[in-house]
C-alpha cells in the first residue's frame, strides 16, 4: 500500500486510482506514514479572494438599492403599486418609520414603482412624477388600480382627519394650491377669498397641507392666507364698513353703459364685486366714503356695498327717445326695473330669454308687430 504524492490517495496498485500517477520509489508507504499534507497556501488565497468579491458585491448592491447618491438614478423593476388609503392620500417617508421625514404626499390612485421589500410593514418605492424614492406603508398600497379606495369613500373621512376648517382670506387675486410645500410646487388649483379648506397637517411654519372642498384636491397653501373665522375674510384690500346703516339720502343710478357694480370694498378690483345695479335704480347713500366710492344700500337687490359715486345723481330723467342723433328705427330702453329681456320668440316664458338690455341702451327696431324684435346697438 502507498499514498500518492500528488493527491494523497491510498493505493495498492501501480497507478493511483484517483489521479493516475505512477508509483515510484519515493512514494510514502501507507503502513508506515500518514498521507502527505497538502499546502494550505492556495486555499487561504482562494478564501481571501472570495471574501473580497463578496464585500465588493455587497457595496455595489447597497449603492444600487439606495441610489448611490444624489446624482445616481435608482434602478426600477417595472412593478407598480397604487396608493390606496382611507385618508385619500399616503406619504413616502425618508426611512422605514412613520416618524421620519415625509418626502411627498400622494393621492389615492397614484402609481408608484416597487423597488424592494424592507419588511412586512414597509416597501421601498419610487414616485416617478416627483422623483422621490422612499418607504411607504404596505397597507396603503394595492397591486391593482381597481382596488383603490374610491374618492367617495375618501370624502367620508375628511371630517375624521381634519384639524379644523379654515377660510382663504386677503388674497388680491387667488391662493395657489400646490403639490409640494414651496413656490416651485406645481399649481393644482386656485383658491379664492372665502373658499373653505380642511387642515390636514401643519407641515411647516410657512406651508400647510389642506383639502380644498371646492376642487376636491389635497395640496399645500401658504398658511398666512388662512383664517379660522369666516367673518374675518378679507378681499385683499382694507375693508372698513360703516358702523351705521342709516340712509342719509337717496340717489339714482345714471350714465352706466351696462351696470353699476356693487362692491364689498372701496376698490376697482373685480374680485370684490358682489352685485349689480342699473340705470334708473334708486340707492340709499349711507356714507360718502371718499371722492370715488360711496357706501350705499341698493333697494332693487337688497345689497349693502360700495359704488362709484360718479354714476349717482339726485334726479333722474329718462333718456329722450326723440334725440336727433337717433335713426328712424332706433329707440331707447326706458322704464325697466332691472332690465328688458331679449327673447328668441314672442313669448313671456323665461325659457326663450336670450339676453338683456338696460335703461338708456339704444336698440334698432327691425319689425313692429305684437312684439318687437330688437337688436342692441
């Protein structure tokens, strides 16, 4: 018996049964010595090489999973989930913890790309619209768009998640509802003075996350334009109404082309327009606020407000129908309380009303019959 010096196989023939090496005189006999020990040098080198490869692979995997830095893209999987929450929206968090920073809020039905499973509670996903990748609760995601909680069901939870109702105030034009808390966020909807919103989250010292009842959208608004007291809503200009409602004199509306605007504030802005008064209407002057606007009570509409005093006169004369500048078939509208209806056929039905003409307007008579067909000039 002998041990092969090449592979250490125990043999009893001329050739090694394992590697085929031929027996020679220097082969150690099996009965006198143990098999020759192999050198561990190659094995140690192999183990070190494998360990190095494993470390490099782990680093590459972490970089690929986390994005590797701000300038590297996260590799997608092409697998999509859909946001579906009782609140109607859900958050992407910076870490797999709801106490961590919220990167973005997503409305129900928003698709997100699945990247990896953190655990049974959180999935690592990417919102392709905003570019944010982070962690979302798995119970707020569904695999099919058909399984998304309906908008109607989301509406039912507004009262539950609301921290209170607030009103838009003091905007000169409108308040932007944005998809992110900052001026660079996309505008989702425009909110006007008096609009009511439900506060969902006091996101920062500048922006609040709200639900807008008018548009049905969630978004961020500047909190400085919100008030929880509807009676304190302002229209972007200083509004100081007289403490008295005593009428000091009656005046007539006169000289307007179409109508005299009644306003909630002494301003020419169209955003403060609350009503209309027409030539020949009587208003009760309460306060002569300044050289442009007076505060009045409009008898025809029952509204209090500011009007331009240049269109008020203490006496009113119906425009003459015999004015020399009128053509043979031209007439002046007169004597109407509010307006003269223009109709598509000779009928008193409101369903055929197609337009309006006011006292002082000139019309061209096309045909005289039981009814007149009029065209305003």
